[in-house]
C-alpha cells in the first residue's frame, strides 16, 4: 500500500515522504486515515526528538511516524482478523498499547508504520491483540479522532477518588451530583471536560464552576453551551447541571469568591463540619511538563484534617478509549467544541510546531487533502476571495461557529487532494509477540 507520511528524523526534523507499507498479509490490518487531531504531546515529541523518553534513539536512520489521534477506514484485513474486522469499517485507535515490557512505545512516538499524519497505516497483529483497534459508528470522522483526548478526560473522572467516611474503602470516580471546579477551563481539554461533566452517561456533578482569565475565551465557551457571558460571568443550566463561567483575573480573593458558589448549599457555613464552600472535585488539565522539577506548594494541614489529596493521571486506557468512541458515536458527547483550526496533510508539521505560538484549541488535519491550517473564525475573511472558504464559513456559522459533519463532507468533496508519488522505500514494522 502506497502512503504519504510525515516522518520524524530528529528534533524538529520532519519530512513528508512517499513510502510503501506492507500488505495486511495473514496477521496485519491496513487502515486508510481520514483525520488526525494534533495534541500538545505531539509538539513535545517532534521538538525534543530523541530527547523525549518515548522516541527511539535511532530515528535518524529509522524514522518514526508522529500523531496519534486517528480516525479512518479499514482497507485490508489479515486472515487472523477476518471475524472481527472488515473492509470499509470505520475505526479509531487507542495509541497507548501498554504492551508488557514495551510500555513507553506509544503510537505517535515509537512506531514506524503507525502515526496520525499520514494517508495510510499498517497495524501489526499486536495492536489488535491489545484491543487497541476500535470500531466507530458515528456520523463524522473528525469526532472519532477526538475520542483520544476525550478518553484522557474520562480517565481523569474515573481516576479521581474519595475516602469513604469512617472506612478505609475508596470511592472511585468523581462525586455523583457533587460540586466540581474546573480551573483554566476554556481551552480545548477544558471544553471537553465541560462537555463530559454535562453529558456523560456516568457520574455527573450537580454544579460545575469553570474559570479562566480571558473574557473572549470565556464568552466563546459559554456560547458553545448555550449561555450568555457578560460582566465576567455566565450562569445557567446545561442538561440538568448548574454551570457557572467566571473570570478570576481581577478578583481580590478568588478562593473566597469561588467557594461562595457552594455556600448556598450550607445553611450553617460556620459550623465545624462545614466544607466552607469547598469542592468535591477540582480539575486542572495540562500536558505533561518538560520541566522535570516543576513544583507547587501544598497544604498538608488540609491533607490531615480535610482528606485533601492530589490525583495524577496521563492518558486513558483501552476501556476509557472504547467508551469514548462509543459515547461519541451514540451522540452523547459533542467533541466538536474542542476544534478551532482545520487544515490538510501539507500543513500538519508546521501546525504542530506552532502549538505554543498560535492561540487556539484543537487543530484538525484531513490527511488526504492539501489545505493551510486555518482558524474557523478566519473562514469568512478568506471567503471574500475564495469560494471554498466562503462555503465553509457559511456552514460553520449555521452551526454556532463549530466544525460539523456538513463542513467535513464539503471539505472532503472540494478540497485539493494529496498526491502520493513513487515510494522512496518500503517500511516494515517490528513484530512484538506477547510472552
């Protein structure tokens, strides 16, 4: 199978190349990708190169593919998998394969025929053996790509725990119908968190308070969930969840003001058993830091008397990903709120490098088209001279300014297509066998 792929040769050394992938054969599967969304983790991988713990040390002579938020169509199925997968099936991929002894070898960093910024991928048997190729039944490819970041949030909700009263047992997950605080919550992952908090078929809070320090970001986030933002706040109900967006930038005492949202529940806020307006669950999403000595102060008095604790997690497991794909496919979640930019395969590398310098949320790549990475809010201006962007602007404007299936269908039908040339080499993947 011929493919055009971005491959990583070193720190910031990314090359768009024509390659040949092996056929599915007896044990593999070949998938044609349609979309990939860019993660801040991709930025760290391509800028650090071999300085990243998940990137192999020999990429200068054996480059890897990057990108890991994948959605595509099965094109070839090896004999071993004929009863589980079929040609034409829509699929997503869990990138953390968690192979015993190879835990750091994640898709998007360490694999040579699997990555997001390519037209096709070859999946060796181990991918399916680990349960990481996931059927998708949703209405748009891009939503399935967003299942991976959504799964990270699902994992965070499930990883949180609370101490049971007068017991050593742990109550796993967020407090159902509890109070939740989302700090700096109007970025891409924050918007996904709000969506899950309001629409998850599992536990949901009764009250969600979302903070940021930028009025424009807060106004955009509130609008996405049907609320009107003015004078530093927006208040309302989303699917039965009481939601508040609040700008903390100029607050004299933000802790006190944020606790005030919960004091309404506590008629005796001064009694010894009062939480004083505290929250059951507090989230702050950020990509893994490059600073290995990143630190912050922590109040151990409250650890002792209030059972405060910090829970950390990185990414989701196969169940988190499978459930995310399923919930998105069934329409429970609305991950389109995360997307701010759309482009083609030709723009993927630079868009990855620009993650820290170009403001916005998720960058969506259509791997079979050529298109500059463009902010959705800029479609209208580009449409003044380009009918293609004018139509995309019209479609998105009719959908609250959000990317949608209609926009995807139009782009796939009208955007210039990627041309795959003669392969420079045939790329073979490793064969990892479970002990």
